[in-house]
């Protein structure tokens, strides 16, 4: 274990990073974070490793050690382009699986394999096979928030960024869409394709309500509300804009509202706030307990000990990779 003392050298080297996140991380906390950030950034170069971080990671990870950041689609695409031999996935387990299936020859590590997902755990491959029996000939679209076992049984994957376009690109009147019932509802509202949905839900987004958003508007009618399509329909109905994490970020950067409620996992608001400090973020804060299993400490342990490695049965991985690659390449 390297020395994690907060020295003058570390203070100097990490000062530009802290300048970016100073409004998100109290100064009293930085001496604890800075040595970890310094050592991670040093060791990842020695290991020929790249760190991918989802938008829901905390600011000290997102801005401090990540090489590539984004939503599920962006990370899946960028995972196919990395030259490094080791990928450290700062996100939940299905994301690490996706990176592994797209890079079968590379070593993919996740700092904590317990970082799961309520959506991914709501369905398995056997469930998909039963759906196919119940709806013969109907194509199956799986949200990327699923296990490799599920991805291996479907026709194509999607993310919230491209779900509507993926569904319509199939050119059929009916599609099975799984596992998020609320994203399925949103897709159904945007297309004439009949959607057969599954009853899964994100434990972060399903807790938001339209009533709490109406209270924000009552307190300040000028406030802007933007929501993720994994939220229930009453939340979407109360929002000024609904889109994926990437689309939400772009909306804020383009519109630069004076005050905004970002209805998603609250670390994302902190990360965006560091880039657009003139926007006042009101946070209806629901944390993802799975994303929060990833910390600077276990990222460092992951690099030092080369743990925990993500492995997928080759027969499952090959079939799952095809559905993910169809998503990545669907415009072509």
C-alpha cells in the first residue's frame, strides 16, 4: 500500500483538480481524497489501465481519476476504442460485463462486484425465453441495464439515449421491451409501435413523485425540471424535459437555466454543477446504493491487487456481445 499522507507535493499536483470541484467537495475533505487520487492516477499509468466512470459516480471519482466518463451508451462505445490492457469500470456490474464482452481479450476490473442494479436483478435469461414463447416472432429489445445472461437472449440492446430509435428501427408493429416498465411507458408514448413491457424499475428513479415536483414549482414557478425516463409517468408529465443522463447534461449546458431540478441520481447534478457553476442545482437527492459502493479506496485496491476481475462464460458472452454491438452500430 502506497503512502497516503497528504504532502505539499500532492497538494500542488492535485490543486487544479480541486479547483474544479471545490464547490462540491468541502475543503476539509480534500486532504483525505487527494492522496488517493494522486496514487490512483500514478498507478493506472504503471498498470496500463484506463478508468471508465458513469455519470452517477461521485465528483472525486468523476473529476479526479476517470479517463472516460458518460452514460451507459457512451461508456459502451468508448470501451471499444481503448488501447490500454486493463479497464477499471467505475459503475455497476452490468456495465463492467458490457466492457468485458466488447473487449474479451482485455482484463476488466470492478472495484466492488457487489455493485448491482435493481433493474438487472429483476429479470434473467429464462424469463426472456418464456416471453419469446408467449409472443412468438416478436423481437426483444433489452435495456443495457441487464445481465449478460439476458443480453444473450435478446435481439438488440438499447439505452435511454436511443431506446425510441432502436425500437422504431426494427420496422415491426410490436416489440417486447425489458426490463424497465417506466422507460417502456416513455417509449410507448413516443412511438406507434406496440410495447410489451416487463415490471422492472430503478430503485432510485421510482422513488420520485409528481407531487414533490409540483411543490418545487409552487415554491418557484421559474424553476426548470428535467427528468430521466426511468421515472414514473407522473414525474415525466411534470418535467420540462425528459432524457437520458447524457441528454440531460447537454440540455443544462445548452439552456443554462438559472435554477434546475435534475430528477435522477444526485451525484450527477454535482458533477454537472462543477462544469456549469452559474446554474443553481436544486437536488431532490436519491442516491444509488450500488453506485456508491465504488470509492477511491477500493479503486486503489483494485489497481494494486488486480481485483475484482469480471469474467463471463464465453458461450454467453459471444451471444450477448452481438446484441450490444447491434446497439452500438445501429445507425450503420
